[in-house]
């Protein structure tokens, strides 16, 4: 998802516009997580970037909401959000528990 959102709207209050942007982002994340993963991958990770007109800085997925709030507080007219889903394999798997063997 690469999209620019306007933070100003003539008929809506700024808080409602921000909540609408967050809702669209959460809806996109949920839809992407529901897609089928490749066979050897464990989960979807998201590369998140945010900026005024183009992606300026990368951030973690959980920091996205705070970054949108900060942009509105700074008085930005619009915000550009870029979310790229990538399949990821977990690095550390738990070892298989050993089964007790009969010593007869």
C-alpha cells in the first residue's frame, strides 16, 4: 500500500479524519495478514515508511499510529504512508522435545 492521505477535510473534524486514516491502515493490515503464506514462511512482516509527500523515514508497525498523531499535531496537510508486506521465517524455533525410549 502506497497512499497519500489528506489530514484536512472541509466537513469533518481533524480527529475523525485521523481515525479514518488509522481505520484504513488497520483494514489493509488485516487483509494482508489473511493472505496465504508461502510454504516455508511463518508470518507476514510489514516494512512501514511515513513522510509528508514521499516516504522519509522507516518505522515499526506498532509506531505507525503514533506517527500519524504526531504528523497531525505538527500541522501537516497530508501524510504519505507506505506499507509493504513481506513473508518472514522465524529465526529461533524451539527444539523438539525428546521422547523417552525404552531401555529394555
